C-alpha cells in the first residue's frame, strides 16, 4: 500500500538504510548528510513524500516537488532486503498518477550514471536521458544524469 506521509523520522530511517550502500563510494551520496530536521524543513516548504507499506511496515519512500510544470521525484529509497519486489516501480507509478492528477506535463529525476540498475529502471519506465553533467566534489567528479518522462499535454 502506498500512502502520503509527513513522518520525517520514518523517511530518514528508510533513506539511511537504502543509501548506506553509497557511503563508501568514491563520492558518497549527499543523502547520507540529510537529517530528520532537513527532511522536515523540506516537507514544510513544498515537498511531499509517499511511503510504501508492506506487511504493516514501511519499506520504501520517495519525495516529490512540483515547480512550474515539472514534478521532480528524488531520494527514491527501498530497504535493501525488500529490493527486487517491484516497490520502486510501484512508487514511481504512483508518483506518475499523482502528476497526472495535478496536470503536470513532465516528470524528472536525477541519477548517478554509474548506477546502471537505476538508469535501467527509469528507462524501462519510459524515462529518457535529457542531460548529463559532472558534479564536482573535492578532487573528484560524478557523472549525474537528468531523466524525464513526458505525460503529454494538459
């Protein structure tokens, strides 16, 4: 079951568990620097979130923000032990239905280009790469892609 949530603590816990795999990456995910307070602040300034509940416990979450005619989803997180069950796909599809209800024309996300399974997931769901850019951090840089899906006209 997917439901809207404002529980920043829950979102934080899922995100930390899900993004921990990037903690030792050459360039760690900035998701690991977020706090319950920073997530709360986002949810109070226009962002909103959905959680995926399986067998009575939350196992996934995603945050969204609409600006102009674009819905951007980010911090899509599924607990490692629950991956491969279609949870990420279900959350994205829910976000897409939400975007259509709100008459949004475009959905956007960013992805680390070296995480091929994430790129492949978005491509399977109809997202196309519209931009690649190097995100410099310290002495290193990270190739980040922006992927979009058009929902057609209003």
